[in-house]
């Protein structure tokens, strides 16, 4: 039994933002992360952080853009809290050592991304924002005596009794089962990208947060809304990495093999239309067997401005001198998740959810570009502040010993799960077919349903597949329940 004031599951921007704030108040924090501390979606983010810091900008404009991109299904109060607090949180972050790109006069550089009405995206190292942010947050937390980070230690189960969370069970790199007794537990373990064949997500992101929370009795929301990024570097059907939306923000155009623009006439904002619109158009051409490219010829200093994208392209044999990067969509961000307030509170006492694992309602049916890193910073801090103001005592509580046996030998491969997800709950969905994939998922669940399994009899790989099956089933059920076609939930029948 390991005691800690706060247990955080995950090590991305939301997790580290909360930890850094908690440590200021001498609160003991233990972070357990599935792989290494730098293995997160946050570290892979290229574009930047949207914030109304430009002289001509205002948080109210940011608010309007966020609602419009989210198809007005957003939680308006949560959006207002996010964008109105953003400037002060980013100013504090810069005061704590974070350096964003500036011009020769020392002024912040603001980029443009999809569905923004003006330039408001700040970035670091060109298109290396995520890695720079995580690097700074780790630097800010590494010297704290109040923060302990445990790597290669996936969470197996949340310990919940009588409507309160008392911690979690994990398995360390040596195969030992550890029980953490925590006053407060925060789920910050990211989204669901690895449930799909092509994704911008880190390899560790397999929907564990949804599965863990559901089995513990946490409420979930908007699981049907899965955002696909329109432009992943894709060669012969295989995706090799993200081509940042900031590339289109700087003038790159989507063209077909005949060099004709494909977004003209589709949406007034053309290449900078909301992501769901662009992703569907690119995907429609892709399904016809057509190749789609990003024409980067309008960008004068492409390799200098986008070193990360340039490196990925060169690594896979793309000649940038030809100004054409082959692209196709890939799973990118989950707007749904564990139902949570902007300060992380869930329906279970002492259990919090932040970042992509949570659904606060700020993103609605479709996330506005570069609001994800912002959400992690702002709501991670708000959650920490709530815990500081409302501390919970640590109580040693053993998890339930009786677990359901699951037949792991009958589990499908990860590749098969991904194929099913893309076919039935991907970019374009057919209401008449979703029930068939629900039944397919249910065939691998124990009779009791999506419940805690006897993890002592399962390998880490089998637990991961069980989580993928659980989360895939829950997403498909949510897709079946949503009758309207809206945002990232696009129904053709």
C-alpha cells in the first residue's frame, strides 16, 4: 500500500500542469504513467496553443470561434472559463520559464489554424510546441520534492466504494501489483487514437481512461465525437506522422493529382474550414482511390518554419523540393470522455478527470484547433486549485478481490479492432450498420458486461486489448444513440 495525497494517472500536459500547481502548496503527488513520462499526445502536438493575447484579439472572439467549431453543442460556461482564463495562465507559464516563438522585436508570433477568425495560435520551436511545453513542465516539476513519477506502470483498476474513489491499482515494470491509497485521484491518461488504423496519437493511447472510469461507475459523455485530422503524411496507405494544421494556416493548399484544389466550393473557409469538414472531403477522395497532396509552394521558408514536419517527410523519402506532401486523415482527438466539470470533478467523490480523458463540454461536437493544449494547462490548474481548497484524507482501502474471468484467448487482434472502428464508427458512419459492430464488440465481453476483469490472469497486452474492446463498444453505443448528424458524428443515412 503506497500512500499519496494525490495520484495522477498519465503524464501529458494536463497531468503535469496539475502536478506543478499542487506542488506549490506542498501537496504530495504521485504520477503513474503507462510508458515513459514523455510518451503522450501532448509531446507530439505540433500546432500550438490558442490564446487571445494579440492586440486585436479578445477572449470573446475566441469564445465565439470555439462555439462555432463545436456546432454549438459546447458547454458555454466551460468555454467562457477556458478562454477568459487563458491569457493569464499563459502569461504565468511564460513567467515560469516557457519560451514561445517571437519576432526580432520580441513580440509573440501568432499563427492561424482552422476555424479561427484571426491569428491567435502561439507556438514554440516552429512546429515543436508540444515537446517544448512538456520539456518545460517536466523541468518545472523535476526539482520538486513533492512530486514522484513512476514510469512503465499502467493503471489496472480504480478503487471505488460507496461513491468515493480511494486510489488505484497498478502494475509496475517488474510485474508487481501496487495499491495506491490517495486522497484524490486524477485521470489524465489521454484519448482513444490507437483504436483506429491511422492516428496522430502516441502508441500508448488505447482508450484506457474511458474503460477504467466506466468500470468504476463514472459517467461518460459525447463518446461518439471523434475528430480526425485531415492531413497525416500517408504513403501507399500507411500513415507516418502528422502534418500540422499550421501548414495550411501559412498558406498550403489541398490539391489532387491534377493539381486542382479540392476545398474550393466545399466551405467558405476552404482549407481552413473546421476539421470535420476538411477530413470528410479528403477522405471522400481517398476512398475513390485518388491521391491528395498538400501543396506547400506558397510557404517560402517551409523547412525553417516547420522543422518537425520536414524531418518526418525527409525520413520517409518525400522530396520537399517538389512542394507536394501526400496526405490522408487519421484519428486525432476525442471530444467525448469522462463527464467532468472545468475543475475536474466527476460524479464520483475524490475522482477527477482532466485533459483529453475528460469531457467538460468545451469542445462540443468538434474541437477548435489548438484548444487541446490550452485545456490541459487551464483545467489542470483549476483542478489542482479545487483539490487544494477541498483536500480529502487518505484512507487505506483494499480493492474488491472477486473479479470476472475473461477469455483473453478469444480476443481479436488490435489490428482487427482498428479496422472495425474505422469501418463502422470512423469519419463517415451508416446508422444501419452501427448495431452490427456493437454486437461484434459485445461478443468479447463477459456476460456481466464491461466489468473489472481478473487482471492477475492477464498480461499487460491483454489488459490493453480488453480496454480497447470496452472503449470501442462504448463509442459505438454512443454513436447509435445520437440520431442527428452533427460535427464529427457524420451520418450518411
